[in-house]
């Protein structure tokens, strides 16, 4: 039961980041719009998967693990979204 609650909290936190980062309208250029959309989805997925150890046992080590996994994933998503918007 605890693991289910931890997974639910992780998905909820990922959705919160998704709602904050995803642009409401097509503001700026297509490149920036798609970069933010790809970043929002990447953080939703990585947060849902990698913040679960932090929700089970809140410690600095577990939050650093989430940062180490999310930052490279986010950088790749931003670059992919930017290129997608540029060449679409």
C-alpha cells in the first residue's frame, strides 16, 4: 500500500511540473513552444519514475538521484523539441 501511495505522489508531482512548464498558448516561436512541451513531458515521465525513492524515504541522497536522472533527460528533450519546432 505504501508503494502505491508513493507512486501516486510521484505521478502527482510530475503532473504538477508538467502543468507549470507546458505553455498555455503558442507564445514565442514554434521552436520555444515545442522545446517547452517536450521538456514538460520529459519531466513528467522522469519525475513519475525517479522521485519514488524520495517519496518513500525523504533524504538529500534520493533527491540528488532524481536531479541526476532528470537533468540529462530534460536537456535532450529541450534540444529535440527545439529541433522539431525548427524543422517542422
